[in-house]
C-alpha cells in the first residue's frame, strides 16, 4: 500500500515545486512605474565624462535587474536633455527599455527627482 501513495505524493511535490518556480519568475518582473521606465522617471546620472556612462549603467542594472542582459546604451536627446537608453531582457520575460538622464553636474536640472 505504501507504494500506491508514494507516486501521487511525489507528483504533488513536483507540481508544487514547479508552481513555486513560476511564481518567483513573476516576482522578478519590473514595475512599469519603476525608476528608468520612461524619460519622466529616468535614473539620474551625474558624470563628468562619457567614458563613465557604461560603468555606471552596468552597476545600476546589476543592482536593480540581476540576471537580466543589457544591450549597449544609445544616446537620445529630448529637447535640451540627454538620455542613455538601454534595452534589457531576461529569459521567459519580455524586454524593456531603461532610461538614464545623463548630466554633467548636479545643478543641471533642480526639478528632476533623484532615484
């Protein structure tokens, strides 16, 4: 009799473990209103040199999107403001763009929120 109940118990455990894995994948999905999701919520980078842009973007993405892969950034001008835009993606999850406002000094825009 023990062998009859052993298989259903293993099947139930395997099913629950599979559901747990799917749930954790959903937890990693970024919030659409998160910092960097649009030019209005762009992550502010104050850099004196364009050489530091890649390093700072990579550091921020590793902290906020671990396990996601990032394409090289592209610069974009919106009015007088300069942005670096990075497309990121993760397995089994859609990709998205992350916006970084690139500024030469802290006082460039006093009304811009800091994340």
